């Protein structure tokens, strides 16, 4: 039996990772002549934004983006008209 590429399997894996999330941890030690020089400890969380927010990750990022969206909605038109007004005054001789 020959292995075959199954596109649905990749979609299923991505669905599970985005829905449930995954934590990747790695410890790396760089050595020369059996002498450890550098140690690196890495941790990465991979998940969809809804899952990240459920676990309390990216709360500050989420709040900041919501505030900026509200500000753009409230003052976006006024800022654009000011910018247009500034450009037109710069173009005058």
C-alpha cells in the first residue's frame, strides 16, 4: 500500500489546533566540545484567538484593539476631514 496525501487530514489537524490549541515547549542547549555555552527555553501557544481569550492570553492585545476600533469609529470621519483640509491648504500657493 502506497502512502497518499490526504488534504482532509491537514484540515482536521488545523481545526483541532485552532479550536483546542497546542503548547509547544523546547529546551535547547548549545555546546562546543561538551561545554554548554547557551541555554534556551522556548514556549509557544498556538490556537485560534477565541481559544486564546478563553484561557486569558492576549487580553491586553484584545482590549487595545477594541479601544482603537471604537476610537476609529467615533473620530475616524473627523480625522479624515482634517487630513483632507490640511492637504488642500498645503496645495494652495
